[in-house]
C-alpha cells in the first residue's frame, strides 16, 4: 500500500537522497524546502507526480501543518524526516547570549515543529515514525561550533523524550547521527583546497572515520528508510551513528 512521508530540507544533498529513496518505493513524499531553486530537479524526475513541493520555512508551524495535510491527503502519512539544518555559528564570548541562542534555534526549532505536526497526525491514525537527523557533534563537539553542537545534542534529547512520551500511542522516534557526508556543499569545499590541503583533509578523514572515507547521501537514506519501515518496528528512542565508525574510534596521540 502506498504511504506518504514528509522530508524537510529535501531539496539538496542528504535530504534529496532521502526523498528519492522513499519515492523510489512508490511512496508520496512532501518536500519542505525554503529555496524554490533547490526543487527544480523535481520537474524532470521519474517520480515527479509523487513529489509534493512545500515552499517555506520548516520551523513555521503553518508550513509544517500544510506539509502534513498535503501528504496525508495523497496517502496515509506514515513517516516524517526532520533533516533541515543551517550551518551558522558564533563564539559565545563574541556575541550576545540571546543571539547565540537564536542560532541554536535555527537547527532545533524545525525539529520540534516537525515532530509536533507529525505526532498530531499520527495520533489521529495508526501511528507512524519520525527520524531526526543529528550529528557526531552532539556527542563530540568541534571547536567553534557551539550553537550547532548544542542544537544537535538537544535534538537527540528530543528524540528520546518523544519516543518515551508517544511510544505507547504507536509513534516511534529515532535519530541518525551523521559523520562527514559528501554533499554538494562539502564537495565544493574540498574542490577549492590546494594540493597539500587536500591531502591533509583526506588524511584527517581517514583518521576520524575508520572506513577511511566520507559517507554518501544514499547510505544515509538507506538507514533512514529502514528506521521508517516496519522492519524497524521495535526500534524506538535510538540514536544510530551513520559515521563510518567515527563515534567508535578514540584517537590516541601515542599512536604516532
């Protein structure tokens, strides 16, 4: 039976890979995206008739409600993926605390709003599944990324709390904690590096992620699709690392 899903930030990179993976199984996918340009690829996509563009901010409750309504009108709403993220940060000693808190909200607010919209629909039906996209930084912060790391840590807390609150109602909430994933944004960054810088970057990725490379958006999409599926029916409140082993490795300076 065809189901519907909502994916926020689904126009590019990891979000697009998730959209295409879900749509590839003949599902309906509503894509919440701020930038209309990021959705131009839909027009030529084989699944074009099953992709519903929702232009707007994922942290806007009205936008989230519209996405849920349009998806549910097309097919039973079975899953929601909170992928939208903004990479913007500040040092706490350089900016007012309230300004930094607002930066935390840029990544936390869309997840809470998305979860609320999804849960409201799921409670009126037969339940459903939510997958929140977190980061390795939720557990191991990178210097200079206070707001982003704080938001991702909060997202993992939200995931566990909602899993406990709504599990009895048939709503599963899980998260994927990503390592370094190759996207258009990261590819452009790497392409701009000089020869020595590129070698150093590749060497560092090899040290950080035991599989020795960056992940692929499609690899993330497969894990997300599993967590949304009936195969993961007893998985709830879990934070799944999709990081090539990054969260498992402990770099020891004595190795050198």
